[in-house]
């Protein structure tokens, strides 16, 4: 490929810096970065990384909390031709060692409070310490001015959430992510005048690649938070410093459940994005009733596609709030049966994709790659239904469908029925081994009031046919989730079996 085409992740920032150099790009705690300053910091950080003896294609782990340093380090890896490996900062022990080992990371960038968790002998470099180590080193570093990476080069190993098996590293190229950024900008109506706040972990693909990088591409001012703190989020909205927020359902549920949620002046919030896991329809209805002028967008996808695949826009919610929308600009999707043949509209099947946003496969896993891309389409593992107007509705994960007495039951429908009960704060429905039913439909509930198992089962029967109602109900203090808010049903089944 002829160099200089600029279809690279770091090129997104470079163009914005040339277009609006003095505009504030990022605010983090008490620091601000203009686009020109951020672009310069990325070039200097690229030089710092290469000074560690790294070369093009080397993998660099990123094991840190949200910060401006985390963002700069990711973009610096992209500019230097390195492959960034974001690591969940909650991982420890064997799970952490697996990602470091499987990715072959030559260096891990980490925060000091996390460094001791790394496997013995892991080469590490501080992202920041009390003196913001990486940031402090930038002032004396020479800006990198070497060759630009090519659009087809790998830029990130984006590990799957591992809800059903060991995580796999989706090999993302610059070209794939740049296509995904454009899809996000067009489908989500992102503009330079928005004031987005980024509170979800930046190692997670949704926050980084659906929102932060696309917003940098259009030239917006971005506020990065350490974590999705409800008090801080509502303060920023009231102060007029945030008018755009992405959060998984678990965070929206938490915000809606705050005692002051009904009293706060939230009129300045214009765009509300949800995704990363399925939003219960009853929860969405409560949010829309409280904020009727707020534009809600449902974002759906998975790591392997960058991760945005479909969007349900605000004007599309009426009458189809359980839908995840239609495919975005660069995504082609269809629903197929077990043999890979497209099924008629209205028939459940697996949703499969073709797209330039897709990964190149899984790092060092040729068999899993061949299985996922069989037939020339990427198999998502999601059970979906497409309607005549092209809208998709996710029924369940293929592996989470419950076989109850020989009848297949999707957990989502049962969960939505239970969410209409006032004493249900959160619920996950799973199938547990049962001699009579093969799998007994079981509701695992986080209660917020007094309720019995029998009351919940009776309530569910009002919303779903009797054969779909839970056979059992269990109560827990919390549901196991990953950092994006996705319920880990495999872990939940093991825990309550």
C-alpha cells in the first residue's frame, strides 16, 4: 500500500489537531488538553515507547485505570506501529496471566496500584504514579516522526469478554476501527458541539471505540471520569459540562434508582446511549417517562466488529423498544439457521455479519477463527429475529437459550416480565440442570423490597406463557458482571447450580 493515506487510528487525532488546534480535546480531573497538545503528547509518548526497545507489531499490554495517560498511551501505540492490548483492570491471578501470556505482550503499561498483580518477570512501565510518570516523561521526549503504520496493520488485540469461554483476542486493524468510527459518527449523530462524558472503563471497546475516538474525530470536548460515579455524572449534567452520556443498563438502572434522580435538573442532557448488554424494556420506559425530551440510542454489537453493529435511533424507539435497530453504515447482517441458510423474516436464528469493521480473526487461535468465519460470514453467537422493515431484535445468546422440557425458551422475555415487578432491582434468568425439565428456568433476583419466590413466579406468569415462567427463584445480593455491565451467566450458573 502507498503510505500516507492516513486511514489510521492516530490519524483521526492528527486531522482534528490540524483542523481545530486550540479547541479543548480532553478534560481529566484538573488537566485539559487542546487538540494540538494532545497530538504532540501522543507523538512524544510514541517515542518513549520505542525507546524501550519495542518494534513494529510488538504487543503492549495496558493495565490501568481511566486517565488521560491511558488514552495517550493507546494513541501512541497506534502511531508507533505497536499493537495495544487493553486489559481489564479488575483481572488478577490466572486470568491476568493468561491475557499477558496469550497476547505475547513484550511490555505492560500499568498504574502503580496494579503493578504488583502482574505475573513475576513481566516487563512493565508506569503509565502514571504520584508524578504522573508517563506524562512527566513526555516533556523531555523527542516527538516520533518515523514511518506511519499502514491501514491494514494490527493496532489492537481486543479480547472478548469471556462470558462463555476463555477470552479470545480479536485482531483489529487500523482500517477496521476507522470504518467503525465513521459508522458510529453517522449512526449516533456525534458532532463537535456535543459535550460527551466518558465514564465506562477505557479498556472496554464500547467507551473507547464507539464514543471517545469518534468524538475526537469530530473535534468535540471530552470529559474522562475515573469511574461511572452517579453523583459526579449528575453534577456534570446540571453544570452544563455534559450533554451526552453512554452507559450500560446497570449504570442507567443505578442512576434511575437514586433518591435524587427525580429532583435533579437534567434538562441539559440531550443524548443518552445505552448498550453493552440488553436494556430491560420496563427500565427504559421508566427513564423515558422521567426524561421525555431525551434522545435515547440503543447501541449493539460485539468486540469482533469494533464493536458497533446496529443502532436503534431515537425516532425508531416507538413501538419497538426491544429492538437493537438496523445495521450501521459499514455492516451487512442477516439471520441464518444452523446450516448457514438465511431464514425468513420473523424466524429466530443466529445473526451473522460481513463488514470492513470486522477483526482479522483471533490471535493465535486458527481453529476458533475458522469456526467463527465459516461460510464467509462472521457468526456472532447471538440469537436474533429480523422484521420486514430490517430491524433486528436480539432474543438471547445462542448458548444462553434454555431447553425446558424440550422447548427452547429465551431468557430475555422472562427477564422483561420480571422487571415489571416493583421489588425486582435486577434479574437474570438461566437454565439449571433438572431431571424432569432438562433445564429448569431459574430466576436469580437482586431484590429491593420484600418478595417471595412464589410471588415472583406468579407475577412472571402474568407476562409470559406458563411454560416460560420460572420453575425456581433465587435471591442474591448482586449478579456477577464484567466491567461493561454484561451479566456473566456462565459464572452465575456455576455459582447457583
